[in-house]
C-alpha cells in the first residue's frame, strides 16, 4: 500500500489555519495511507492535551486518528532513528562542540519513510530538508541562524545524504496547493476579479506564518503558477 509520512510541523500548520479537514479529502484522492509516528503523536496530541493552548487542535487531530485519516505506526524504528540522529547531530560543530540540529521526532518520521519506501515525507522545517536536498547550502543556513562560524564534517554529511537520498520531501504548502488545485477550497473564494489569487496568497502566507519554511520568492512563484 502506498503511503506518506507526516512530521508534526505540517499537521500543526494545518491545524492553526483551520485546514486539518483537507487531509481527509486529500487522502481519498491519494488512495493510500497517511502515517504519523509515536513521537509525532506525543508532540501533536499527548502533550497539548496536558495543557490549554493547543488542546482543541489536539482534539481535532485525535478525530483524524479515530477516523483513520491518520494512522499511528506503533512498531517503532528506534535503532534506525538513533543511528540517523547521531549521524545528523555530528555533522556540524561550533568551537569544536557538536551541534544538535534536528530533533528525534522528525528523524523518526524520516526513518519510517525509509522503512516503508514511502512516496513522500511531509516536513516543514528547513534544516532536515536541506540536509537531504541541498547539503551544500546547509552550512550558510546554520551560520545565519547561529551568527557564528560553523564547521562541517563533510564525511558525516555525505553519509547522511547517501542514507536518505531516496526520500522525497514535501511541505504543508504543497498540500494546500494541491487542495487548491482540486477545488477543495473553492468555498473560501471571495467575490471579485482576483479571487483565486487572493485565496492562494492567503493560504500560502497563512501556512508560512505558522511554521512552514518557504520563502517569499517561492510563494510569489507559486501564486503566479496557480493563477495563470
């Protein structure tokens, strides 16, 4: 059965934009399975349920799980996850100290995508995506974030890239763009001559401002592409 793996960030982005419901419709069109891992479940359901700020969002995600839109993979991929996490977090250093650049939950999702040979993994965070897709750019990205010189262990970075090169990464922006293309969001079209542009612009900026790593230039290009 074909499948797509979700990290926590994209689901949070959809939840905070009142767009969780599109997952059910996209899954029907995809005709495959949407999976999350146990650690992602803890981040988007268990932990918020113990607090107040994102409790309602957690309840909405729980409904997606109970409905079968999202499935939780419970068998675990701990060894592969720890191997990848250790490797990734020993790719970069500052003043001789290794940098922890990615978190367990996103690496666990990556490990599951490798195990399943998934069609894609949905990740909004830029660091892991660039480590796989644009490793030559990651040093500058980290230096901009840290405002310090970063040393790269090229051997470890190349090894990480070889282990993960088969993984296709998409973001929540690709999900909402596909929903837009399918007409799933037409009920939100405003009246006026620039209705489609207004809607896609609102969707993409809403997702960006809630955590998805996408540049203004990328958004501008997508808007033009989707409204031609």
